[in-house]
């Protein structure tokens, strides 16, 4: 699966994207555990960051699979 980081998540992860190889099925909790193990600086964003799977917002029940494109979408302020 490919993980794409946006806004603050990109800055804190230090990368725009990366590929993960996790054995299926992958829950949102499992995915977050892996992401935080790789990028501990993301921890403050977890409560406010939405996950998207293949262009649709994910829920706590979403199951992620190999080949999915996952986006981390933190809150964005603008002006």
C-alpha cells in the first residue's frame, strides 16, 4: 500500500509518501501503530487526522489491503 502525507503530516513524517508492506487484513488501528512506529512525530496529529482509502474517507471499520492508496489528511487552516 502507498501512504501519502499531506500538510503537517508531510512535514512531521519527513516524506511525501512511502510504501508499506503489511500482511492483510490491516485495520485503521494497525495502520496507525505502524505509522507511529515509523514516524513518532505524527502522534500529536492522530486524534485530528483523517485517513482516506482510495479517495474515500476511511472509518474505524475500514480494512486496508495491498495496493490501496492511503492518505493522511490533517486539519488545514487557510486564509
